[in-house]
C-alpha cells in the first residue's frame, strides 16, 4: 500500500468536503488515515500457512469443539465503511485439532480485507475445513454494518447473520442443532 497516495487522496476528500485540510484538527488526518488503512487492510499481506505454522495437533477426540464470540472488524467492499461483530465456530475433529490462538488469526486474515460478510463467513469456513479436514464444521457470523446505521435507511438496530456449514454440520440436523444451541446465547 502506498501511504503517500492515500494521504493525498484523504487531503483531497477533506478539501472537496469544504473543510480546510490545513486547520489544526485536520493537519495530521491524512497520515493517520493512511496508517489506519494499512492496518485495516493488512490481511492481504498475510499467509494462512505461516499463521498456522506447526499448530496442528494429533488427537483421538471426536466430540464437538466450539469457540464463541471471537470479535472482528472489517471494511465493506461496497461502501468502504466498517462492519464488526462476532464469529462463532465449531468442529468435530478428524484426527487433528488446531491451536486455539490460531483461529482468531485466521479470521483476521480474511476480515482485514475489503469484504462482504457473506464471503467472509465462507472464506473462514473453507480455510478451516481445508486446514483441519474435520468431520463437520460450522461458522456463524453476526455483525453490525455502519453503512446501514449511518446512511439513509438507518437500520440502526439490525444485525446480519450468516452461516456456513460443512460435513456433518450440513448433513446431520442433530449435529447442526447441537452446535447452534452452544452458540445461541451471548452472540452479540
């Protein structure tokens, strides 16, 4: 990312808004925004294999593992406004598990990109399915979108929920229901 280009564009946006990019409160804004976008879009620079790095472990477990309320934030590719929320996921191991700390890092790789929630949900589930090859896997994402909060229609109290199910979570309604009952409380 060329931060100098971002700074120039932000200065232009400020000027085009009718404000003065040279006034005290705005003097450092272009640089701050350039730094912010470098962080918010850092997922393009990360590689999943490097993040997972030796964090797969053999197991004989075949009971469901559920990780709840993993916070994330992302930038909508349509409006370039933030959306944020929680990821909940569960899986039934097939001879291997992944280190707990790696799951939020995988989520971050995909959330730190220009994104829509529907694709984010599927990218997380497809990556985990590929990495751990579980018997079943479910990912549910619930988020608030500032585009719907701040713009004309003002759906300020609405959340979007998306899900992606693989293996037994898709084919077995009892397995899917067990997972959903685990995450039912305290999603957001």
